[in-house]
């Protein structure tokens, strides 16, 4: 079987799946049950200075599809609301009982050196911690207090806080980055300058997930009022994948280890993060939606897929797709693909024709058949946009097939249709 043992910034775990910020009630029991289910590590819910924060009662809003499947969660929960010493004692006990699992502790403090350094030293003094994760990305509640994304959105502060913690302890430091920034490379490069051993991303996306039209307030509603919060779950995965890839293909950060976060719900999601340069993945929303045992399918699914593909270990998989992530200008402008409809699989719903007719290139023709309609792609009109294949409800009914057009590969800078190239030639 494929070797799923993972090491990031010197932190070892039996597999690449870490539970992030598990539900906060009775944390000790939650982490023990997570390890019993098979999670390779845990990132302990963010600790802060005493006195602990106070959380409100109504904390989660949801974005659901028409079948009530969770697309994303919006949360306005803050960091751990239990005393620091209670958390530290539980960390000691869990690590003693589960020494082979990664124990990483998230922390957050005000923008003062002694606040960060003192908190880091207290955590490190337990002797039970494998690494620290600096929460510089929380987009709600704590940022209004000058913490979280209020720090993470300012590269100089990212660098400074990272250096404070690195100088305070000998533990590996992972910097958790906020997606609520124009360019993720600014904060990633700042973390590296500050001495970060790795980065983790993404933190939640600043959002209002819905409006209760009866209360006329954002959800979750707290006594008639609502607030912006952090968006997480399957919906943020595309944002996270892009930012992970940007760090992996940037020369200044290419060797910086990445812990991938954002919408990891199954083994395939994890494989995609790994392929784009992540070393491991963190999971929270999926565990909150389906329970801790989802990790069993993640482990077996990833292992089986790696066996099928011939990957012996995670190092052979990590970053494998990065070389194929290019800028738009570097794509082959002469590549051509056409939609092909399999009549044997078609259920005559007509969705492909409707979307192509109304919002694309009118490239699908309807012909009468025996008791049903026949949908045919008009190759001369099809531009290979892929839209029909995405809206078709039947898997593999519409496939996109490359077309041999006899044209050589051509990127945009050299394409004769590029007006800037024509101007340069003159």
C-alpha cells in the first residue's frame, strides 16, 4: 500500500489528514475520539490570553443547495472560550496518550511582542506540542480587536509576528494566511522572511452567507441582528487551490511547505491540494458535517488511488501538478476541443440545448427521433467552452474531445491575432 506518512516542517504524522479547530465543547474528548477514528494530527482550536473570549449563542449560517446539501458554512465563532490553563493541561494529556499523532496548537494575541512571545512560551512549556500555528486570518470578531486578519492583511505585521514567535521558542512555526487579501504572495513571502517553517491556507473568507428576509438581518441571527463572518466548506475550495498553487509556483516561496485548508471533504479533494504543492491537509467543516469517521474513507481512498497511479509515497505526489499551472498567456491558443453527445446515455432533458442556445454559441441542434428528441453538436459552431458538459445531469453523456486541426502549438505572445505582436513586428 502507498505510504501515507507525512512530515511538514519537521512535524510527523501517520497520515496527511489533520483535524482543524474541532468543535470546542469538551475539547479533550473530541480530540481523543478524532485520534481513535484515525486522524493523523490535530490543530488545537486557537488559544489566546486569559481571560478567555466570550462567544455568542447563534454562531453558524449555512449556504445550501436546492437539495439541502451543504455548500458552505458561515461562522461567527471566536477562538477558544475556555481558560488557557485548561486547554494546556488537556494538550499534555492527549499528547501523552497519543505520542505518534501531530499536536499543533493555534494561537492568537494582540499586536505586541510580549503578548505573542509569552503565549508561545507558555504553550511550548507543556513539552507536548509539535508545532505552533499562528492564526493571522480570522476575519470576524477578533480582527475588530486588532488581531486575526487585521494582522494577516498587513505583510509587515505578518513578518514581525512570525519573527517574535520564532525568537521565543524552538518549535516549528506554521503561519495561517488569510484569503482576504489582494495577493496571497505578499503575506506568504512576509511569513517566510519572518522565519516561518511553513504556511497554512486558507483561513475563512469574509462573508455574509444569507439574509433572513423575515428578520431582515444576516444569518446567523443574534437577537434580531447579524454580522459578517468566515465562510468555509466546499464552496471555498477553488479559492484555496488557487492560492496554494500560487505559492507553490512562485520562485520565492516554492520551497515553503504548505498545509492545505479549504473545503477538503473527501480523498480526491486532498489529492488535488497535494498535487498543487501542499504537504498535508487540514479538515474542519467536513468533520462538522459528517463526523470524525469520514477520515477512514479519506485514508483508504487516497491510498487506493495512489496505488492505482503508482505513487509510492506522498513526496511523489506533492507538487506534481504545479508545472502545469501557467498564466493564461502561456496556454496553447491553437488547442481545439468539441462536445460530443452520447445518444445512448441522453435522457432528453434538453438542458444542454437550452444553455447553449441562450448563453453560448447555439451549437446544439435538436432533431426528431422515435419517441424522443435527438441532440447533436454542430461542430462548425462549437467553440469547446465545456458549458454543456457541466450542466448535463448524466455523467459522461457529454464529453469534450480534442480536435486535430493541424495547427502547431501557439501561445498568445506569438499568436498572429495578438495586436501587440503585430505592432512589435512593424
